[in-house]
C-alpha cells in the first residue's frame, strides 16, 4: 500500500520565479493538506483540498495556490518566490469522512530560493 | 487562538534512560492530540493519537502519552530510549476550521541520545 508521495524531492529556484510541487495521497484518502515547515519550526498549515476545492486556508498570501485533481492528487503552486519561501513543503492526506483529524505525511519537498 | 507549546527545544538523554517530552495546548474544547516524529530529511510519522476515552494512550516504538485535561498537557514518554529514537518530535492539535480539519503543531523538541 503506497503511502503519500511527493515530487520533486529537492528544488532550487531564483527569487521571482514560480514553482509547482506535487503530491499523491495515500491509497483510499480523498483529502490533501499542505504545510510549510521552515528550518527549526513546526509545520504551518497552508490549505486543504477536498472534492477539488480549497476548503480552508491558513495565514498564507495569494501567491500560494493549489489544485486537486479527480484522482485526489494535488499540486501546490507558489508564484513570485521570495527568499522566505525556502522551506520543506509537506503534503498530508486524510479521509474526509474518517471522523478524525489523523493525517499521513509524505517525505516533503525541500525548496531553496536563492 | 489555539496554540501548542513544547517548552523544551532540545533534550539530551543517555541510551536506556527514560524520556518525557512536554506538550501543552490551548484549546476551547476537548482536543484531538497527536505526537509525530521526524527524522532528518524525512516527513512526519505518527507515533500516537488521543481522541477520547482512556487518557493513557500507547503508540508505536514503545511510546506512550498521557492526556491531562486539568493541566492542558499531553506529554510523551518512553521508559527506555534507544539510539534510533534520536529525532525531532512534534506535538499537534487537530482543529476544525470551517469545513476543514487542520493540524496545529508545536515548534518541536530535538532529542539527542548519548551512547
């Protein structure tokens, strides 16, 4: 049973560029959440997708956007990259009707902005 | 606002010694509580969770945690630490925000295990 997968593993971008990160949820899960983890910090909630719609957004600017596809996979897009966007981006999947808040995390994508 | 506090940034223990990592939360209702572990360069692995019922919960790798409502705490314990337990540990609270269910994490505790 495949867990949550993310691609790419590492990415280096220049300020002002745009980036797309990808996530495939754990088999049977229908909800995807994205988190940003800056160095030395805990993960911060960016947003959550269910039924191809954004359900909730954390305190992140509109430069951060996402998409969920019919197969439940998801993309995170960040425009106009800033140095402060350098972080580990974690994708987590869950089951909307599961009745719990349990989320399963992927290995993350390490984004470096220079 | 809801928050999670892990007061210890870094803890060092000797292999075979007992371990307790502290977690305090601020939340209006009975929370869903989690402990995750993160090894270097890895994602987060769920160690254990509390939703309701018995306040002492058992997890993987020999970890346990106790929910104490009166102290707003959910401390993680292990009776005998192994060198492979060296990692960063995160406490998290599950929140309902609109129609979404999101996790709010503490800032983590880095565990070093001495041989």
